[in-house]
C-alpha cells in the first residue's frame, strides 16, 4: 500500500485541490459521510479558514449522522453550522422526485447561509459514481449553481475512499447512508414514527456487526437489504433471533430478508424502468 503522502500526491487529488483553490471560499454541505467528509477536508487544506460546513437537520436524517457530522468537522477543524429544517410540504407523500423537491428547498436555504458567511460558492459531495443512479436532486444543483468539486475532478468512490484513508478521516470506510425517505415506498405518507422505526432498525443491525444495510419499510414489514456475502451470517439461528427481537422492538411485526441483496435506490426501480 502506498504511503499517505504518495497517495495524496496523485494527480487526481492535486486536481481536486486546484479546483477548490479556484473557488476562493466555499460552504460545504456536510452530511458527515464519506463524500462530503473528504470534500470538507480537502477544502480546508486548499482554503484554510475560508471554509464553513453546513449541516441540515431534518426529520428524515438519522440522528447519529448529525452527531458524526459534528465529530468530523471538529476533527478537521472547520466552522460548522447546523440548520434546523422542517419536513417540506412538497415531499410529505414521498413523491418519486422528492430528492429534487427537497434539494430545491434545502439549497435555497444553504445558499442564503453561504452568502451570510461570505462564501463565494456552495459545494456538495456529488461524485462520478452518482451518475450511475437515479438522482433527480442533481437538477436542483444545476439550478442553484451548486458546485460538485469531486465530480468536477473526476473522482469516484474508490478514489474518495483512498484519499480519505490517507487523510486519516474516520469516515474512509463508512457505508453510504441516504436519507431515511429512501426506505419508504414512493407515493406513501411520510409518518415520523416510520422514519424513527427505520433509523432504530438500521442502527440495531449495524450494532450487530453488519456492514452496508438498508431496512426498507413496508408499514409493519421490514425488508432487510444486505450484501449477499452477509446473508449466511444473518440466517444463522442465533443471529436471526437477535435480528428479529431487535426489529420487533423497533416496531416491525414482520421481518424479511431481500434475496436480491443490498442495492442503492431499490425503490427507484419502478421509476427508472
């Protein structure tokens, strides 16, 4: 494995730093995940004090992700502002284009805060691999002039993880965690108790040692998505009993394993077919 200094000397990472220096000052939309974490660390390296992290606190974000965003910004050493945002009326029924509607309201607010902070640009962690999924929210980025330096530098997940690891960021091996609305079927009422139920269920599975995990919520039925390599472990009798007990405590009556395994945006299939 190359030394961290060698990894960070690679042309792709240096290209990212050069792009960020051209921005002069930037507010980074920070979720506390891998992509925004690397972007924030690189922005701090490139721009120093001319960087601020902005984290939206919404009913459909997992509370522990907010805590991890706090920890990450403290570690990197950047100013951090939390913005309490209510559930947008436009997405209370979880429409297929909820990501676009949400991001329109979110980025309008973040742009205002970025301007208050004296930042020339607002940036997010969109990267090359995001182009492979159904992402209606990307249209909102273009409409509000939000920059995506990772994408502009041509970086995908593999490179982002390598650079985050070289920078000793604790999120370097963190799985992706989209907002909790992605766990509910489209065109169904978003009930707060369902969001909290999903959050608690996924946290329980992570605590049991599972890696990438989604708990898709069909009212009182949980459809668990895991990497197929982890199916055998979950189906071990003792582990299965722990999973059932944990998810029933969260409020699910029926617990199922999706044999197709973990996949991003599984509720998007009916939208993109």
